[in-house]
């Protein structure tokens, strides 16, 4: 560890945590713009620091090392958010196109089959998945509105949407 700060004992780590936690959350929040996510990132960073305390050889201060962990975790979160957004947009576009196709005056058999398959796949989802997808994609609610309506944390709603869309993709892939 650094020559000025040791965090090998639980007591030293707790003191370091209490001293720097708030600053670290503010630092992470500058990247992710969400206090709940920043808090999660900082907690994960402190866990990584604690787990590595015995084997960690630092040429910089523990605080600088922790800032670097938080920076990297924040960038990972931002990248994951971008990937999730691309997946959500793709599924949303597909669902909206299916609805548009379905309600056209002259429906093709293929379009009707796709809609039937989609509805069948939606029914195969677990109840909590179906509810979130229904509210998000079919009723057009925003994630925050869904979180409020279902009395869930926003992050849980985002995670469920991502997992449900992944399940839908798996079902669609298996269906052909």
C-alpha cells in the first residue's frame, strides 16, 4: 500500500471509507449523472479495494488508486448504458413496426404470423418481464414512470427490460 495510508485492517479500511466515501460518490456522479448509480459504483470500487488489500502493490496513493477504479467502473457503466439503449431501440423499433404492419388495411399472412409469434413470446415471459415490457414497449411509459408505477428502483426496471428483451431475442432465435 501507500507509505502514508494503510488499509489492511478492518478498522483502517473503515476509517478510510468514512473519510472518502462522499467525495468518491460525487466524483462518480460527474460521469454517470445518477446518484444511485454513482453510489453503486463507489461501493463496488471499495469492495475491489478491500478484496485486493493484501496483494496490492501501489506506486500511487490508495486514494488515487480508488479514483482510478471509480473512473474505470464509470466508463464501463456508460458503455453498458449505450449498448442497452441500442438494444432497447432495436426491439422498440421492431415492436412498433409490427404494430404498424398489423393495423394496415392489407395485412400479409407473414405479418400476422409475426405478430402472433410476438404475442406468444410475450406470454412465455415471466410475469414481471411481461409487465415491464408491456408498460415500456406497448404502453409507451418511460422507465421512471414504470419504476414509480411498480414501486421498484429505476435500476431494477432497466435491468428487467434488458433481461426481458434478451429473453425475447432468445425466444425469437429459437422460433426461427
